């Protein structure tokens, strides 16, 4: 029973994380394209967002290899398990798939809002990884522990370009209600959705990897090279 509980818990955590990492880098692809159109000469910002994208893709691949080593596919989850999905839906009143990224980035006010959403999401992720790295079930799996240590190391560089853009353009700090939304989304995932997935006997596994649906284009080489 204890072995089943541990295996199921790791399955659920890994499935939620691999979904969020894939959602992260595919959404950032659209942000990079829009920022290039808006500020083609801001090489530093573009390069740092590209680094963020590269890390998210790297994390996705680490989780994929972890599942492959275990000989199972991730449990199938949808956008209701995505922190950035829920945050964007609340802040922009539409899901990421229907978000007009060009319109958001071309509007200073909307880009400012997007920067705060991404920054809060990444900082939340960092704090949660610290909690997981003290979790005995996570620590019982050496490979998964190494993955979360890599994420913990990478995470601070993910929110810094957005925070620095806000500061450089004299934009306001995060308000209490934005933090409250972030906390609500995290609590909803942790105390409602994660237990539901854990206990759901009808939960099914993915039949293909999420990146199989990615656009057929150069990945970690040409797409991620800094603009020069």
C-alpha cells in the first residue's frame, strides 16, 4: 500500500509538472515572437526570454526522460492544472490558446500585466520546488530529486527579466489582489485538483508526448539563438 501511494504521488506530481513545463515553453515562443516585433533592438531582453524558454524546454525533457525510465506515460491533465493557464485566464479573461500575444505585447499596459503574471508564476514555482525538495517522497527518488534541484537553480533567472523590465520602465509593483489570485490558484491546485487526480480511478495516461504536437521547426538551436 505504501509503495502504491508513493508511486501514485510521484506520478501525479510528475504529470502536473511536465504539463506546466510544456505549456511554459510553448507559450513563451509566442511572447518571443511578439517582443521581437515590438522591440527588435532590445537584444538583451530577447536573449533572456529565450534563455527562459530554453530552460522550460530542458525541464520538460528531463521529466519526459524520467517517465520513460519508469516505463509509463504521464497522467493526462488539461489546462485546469496549469498555473500560468489559470492566471492568464483570470487576468486577461481568455485562455492562453486564444490570447492575442501580439496585441498584448504591443500594448504597454497589457505587457506590463503579462510581466507581473509571469514573474508571480515563476516565484510561486520556486517556492513550491523548495517545499518539494524537503518532501520525503520526492527525496526517495534520486532522479526526480536531481530534476527539482536543477529547476531550483534555474528558476531565479526566469522572473528577473520581467521584473527588471517593470523597474526600468517605472511600472508599479505587484498589488495585493494579484498576489491573492496567485495564492488562490496555487491553493486550488494543491488542495483540490491534485488530490482529485490522485484519487481518480478513471484518470488515464497520455497516448503521446506533448511535444509531438509542437510545430515542426528548429528547436534548441536556431530558435533559441540570441538575435544579433
